[in-house]
């Protein structure tokens, strides 16, 4: 399985949703898993991005589907990057 880093920023609508229903984040995580990706780690951030998510997915197509689906809702903007371990580079 491939590893991906997804940086997300909440839109105004996303901030309203999070304020009114903080448990929505857990619901979205379950939806992401239903789309074929697994969230390995998730952190809230201070700065230009609101969250960083480390995900595992079988391929670029799956993670692209996740990013497009989440982004199409209008509550977040994403930047998704493939990641590889240092061992993959040096081994």
C-alpha cells in the first residue's frame, strides 16, 4: 500500500460545520475508509493548513477519488502528495 500526505484547509463552510458538529471529523474519517483509504495519523495544525492526514491507499486512483470527493463538498481544500520512506530512497 502507498502512503500519502493530505494537507487540508477548512473553508468558511467547513469551519461552520466543525463548530456546529465537531464529531463530523470522525464521520468523514469513516467515509474516507469506505472509499478505500486508511487514515494512519491525523493532526490539527496551526498555520496555513488546518489538518495533516497521513493515509494509506492502494494506488493514486483511490487517493485521487478521496481528495476529489472531499473537495467537492465545499468544506475543505486539499493538497495531497505521495510519500515514501527514507528506506525506499536509500535501500
